[in-house]
C-alpha cells in the first residue's frame, strides 16, 4: 500500500509597515501576495504583524516595541521563519536575526528561493544563481560574526576579516563566471531565434499566475507545466502554432510581480529577449483578481524597462468565469459604488473602451469561453503583420470569416 505523502509546511509570520507612501489597504494587498509567495515556497503564514511609521527603522525595520512583540510570539508559537515585505539592508537583517534568533527573510530572498525551486533548465539555474550571488555579496559580513574586528583588545590584532575577504573574492569570481556562462547561452539562443526564419512571433506577457501557460496549452496544444502557484513557469517555451492555416510562433514567458528584485530583473533580462523580439504581445490579465489594475501597471513598467512598451498589444482579460463583482444595493445610500462593484459590462465601458475593440478580449482559458473570438482577433493581428512582411502572400491567408467559410 502506498503511503500518503505529508507535506510539512514551515510555520511563518509576515511583517510589513504602513508609511506615508503605503496606505493600510495597499499594505494588506502586498501581505496577501506575500502569503501566497510563502505558500508557493512551502510555508504557511499563521500571523501578520504591521506597524504605522513615517519610514522604516534603519536598524531593525520596525520599532523596538514591535520587534519585542514579534519575539515573544515566535517563542510561544514555535515559529520557524519571519518574512518582511520589503527588502532589508544587510545591517537590518543582521540586527533582526540577532534579536529574534530565528530565520529572517525579506521579499527578495523569498522570491529568489521560489525561483531556485522552479528552475529546471541549465539556463534558468544559471540566471537564478547569478541573482542569488548578487544578493548575497553585500550580506556576507553578517555571516562571520566570530571574526569581527570591532572586538579589539589583547589577542584580537592581526589580519582582521581575512575569511570574509576570501569569501567575497569567491562570490565575485562566481558572479563573473556565471555572467560569462549566460553570455555563451545567450549567443546560442540568439542563433536559435535567427534559425526560426521570418515567422511572426507572438509573446504572452503578464503578471504571475494569470493563466499564460493555460492559454498557451489551449491555443498551441502544448503541454507546458501549469499550477495555481506563483512563478510556475520560469523557462521560456516557444511553440509553432497554427490558426486556420496561418502559422506563427507563440512564446510563454516568466511572469512579472510587484516589487520585483532588481537582481532578478538584471539576470532575467536575457530571458525576456523573446518579448523584445516579438512582433505582437498578448498581455494576459487575471480580471478576477481585485488588484488587476495594479498588475497591469506593474507589467507595463517592466515592459518599459526592457524597451518593449511600444509593441502592438492585445489585452487578454482572462478568468472571466471566476469574476464575481461585490453586490451593490442602489437604494443603500451609506455605501458608495466602487470598481469592486462593477460588472464585466461596466468594466468594458471604462478605460478599457479606449483600448479599442480589436485590442481587448474577455476569455476563460480553462473553459475556452469566447475562444473563437480570441482565435479570430489573434489571426487578424498576425495576418496583418505577415502581409506587411510578405505582401505577395496575401492571397494565401484570407480574412478569418472567409477562412471559416472555405472550410
């Protein structure tokens, strides 16, 4: 008889602060996301701690009283990990670890850990290791407290923190080695891309966990790994796809996230070459998520960073089957109507209407809802790019409606 596998989730707590630039509602949104990140990494969040401050404490991030409260909670509830919503400085991380005497992580560290778990190919593993080394380098000092020169006195004079310097040199050498390795793989991938000829390239972009891989599987009959967790896809998958006899290349890219660590943006820029070289972007949005407008802004910002914001784009609002607006009573004057009360039809008449009818789609990739409309709009957009590139091929690919009639 097979034994049932029991997954032991690590008991964790998350910590964030309300500042002048970050309201309480915004903090709760970030902590919700941090909880999902923790679950993806293999932890379970048992409590949240938050504090109102003008700015983070430079020594301990939160105030000393709040840190004391966290310390007692950790001891009483056998907590293994404390996760902070913002990136901690090396000194903050060192001070908090010394005070709490348990594993202390920040948002960056957590995302890097998830990426390390998910990296399957040699390329993804190299990129993740590079990001981890860049993150680790300034934090090495805190790992060698037994060699601190501040102690001074008799018997403490001498070479000082030689071991730290040795370690720093090892990490720096490793970083330059990984950068060289990435350059070699980049060259190979550039050759692969050039061998694909002049086919139209379409890239799926969007926030993490919006259903890009599910859509890829539904359209291209692929078998890309799909899971309801953040960063299920790390490696770019490219598949030849055909809609009504019109072939094009469809690529599934790594998802984006708010407060994405700078180390990851740098090391994964080469992965996003598929986005840079795409002729058409399908920006997939999870419309059932309460913060989907923030997600769109985050993705647009990263597209701008990699100089791809001006490409032809179709907004694909996915998961319409899971979208349920909050009930609004017209007669209740105490409640003000907000975007969370909007129906899909009301959303369509907001800023979405300015995008144009040909640039917006409302679908469900899981249930294949409105899929014929999706196929038509993608076909027409790809056909337009193809005909511009090969004007003499126009007679091969008729309008979508004509192609359907000819079948």
